[in-house]
C-alpha cells in the first residue's frame, strides 16, 4: 500500500469531491458556516453523513489543522471543514508529526484527496487503500455502527431505485407492433405514461423508504467498547513508529517549565508534499 496522494497535488485537487467557493475574507471562522455547508454538500467532510441522514446530530465547523497547533489558520477558509459532531470530537486536537505526514499518516481532505483512491467499501465496512485512509478510519471510528446502518439504508434505497428503473426500461422496449391491432393504442399510451412518470415513481419510493427508516443515530452501538480498544491499540502502534507529539500544544500553567517543544508545523494546510526519500511505512 502506498501513502496516498499528498496535499497540494494539482491533479488530485481537480478531481476532489469538494470544490471550494471563492469567499470574502472574514474576521471570524463562524461567519463561514453557510459557505461551508454549501461547499461540503451539507455533509460531514470525514464520514460523509448528510445532515438529513444524521437526524438530530449537531454539525460544527472543524479546523483541519487544530487551533492549538496552528493559531495562524484559525480564520482561514481553506483550513475549515464542515463536520458532524462525532467526527469533530474524535478528531479533537490530533496533529500528526511531520515524519508521520511524510509517510501519509494524516486526515483525509475531501477538497484535496480523491475518495475512491483512498477508501473502498466491503458490505457496510469502510476499508483503507492508503495510510491516509487508515489513519482517518481508525482515528475517527468511521466504521461505528451508526454509519454502517446509514450505508445499509443507502444500499437498499439505491437497489430499489435500480429495480424500478430496470422494470420501466424493460417495459418501454416491449414490441407494441406484435399486439393485436385493437389494443395497440391503449397499450402504447399506458406504457408511455409509466415511462414518463418514472422519475416521480423513483422519488416516491425513496421518500417512503427514508420516512419509514429507523434513525440509525439513536440506536445503541453494542460494539463501541471493543472497537475503541482496537482503535486505541492501532493508534498507539502507529504513534510508536513516529515519535513526537501527535496533539496540538497545550497551554502550560504559569510557573511551570520544562518538557520538549512541539515539533515544527507545516507552513500551511496545503504544505505537506511528498518526500520521496522518506522510508516506506504502510499499514496493511
């Protein structure tokens, strides 16, 4: 497995899911809320759950480079992500050191990275193709049960839509000229009406499924504790491979000194470029 596309690759940017709008500079990051919602398709930057799928879950503005580590980027639009509250809390002030980033261990960016190049789906389980995806999945718990349920609901909706589409398209190809003369006209008009109203039918099916679907956010997550234990072990092993602080610097109380200074940070949120001489450390 490779470390994945690095931030700043122009070819990657051109095919990313999120294309950022040109917005005026504002004094506070909270003033970018509506632009972020629009640019991120009203969905979480990390787990991709939409506001309409999240039920009562809160969405917030996330700082890709945490505020504690990069105070200079607090109000920079390109450093802001639209995120569900769960992903935002799990991400917290995580701040991979430079050597880890050189090996691809950083959070996925939907405005820079191509989702299909980093992730794959097996059933309802999200799998990693790159170190970027590995770190993102394990840090944010992107296989929590609520997300698996959402993926299952999506699959059922899409499968139903395909079934409806196949049936109507098959009907539209029926050889009308083989029917008896006295029923060709009524049959043609009936089939045409069904084909013309296919989109309405598909929308009605999707709406019905969504309205009757149980909220996946409110159900208990029975495997949460075991999954948290496994994630903790994986992240601890990863952090052992790249010594240094993996969190943003914390404030030191007055009168207390000592400890190692934080590792130098990248110059900008799009400054972590490939280092071809870096050792290959990929997660399997």
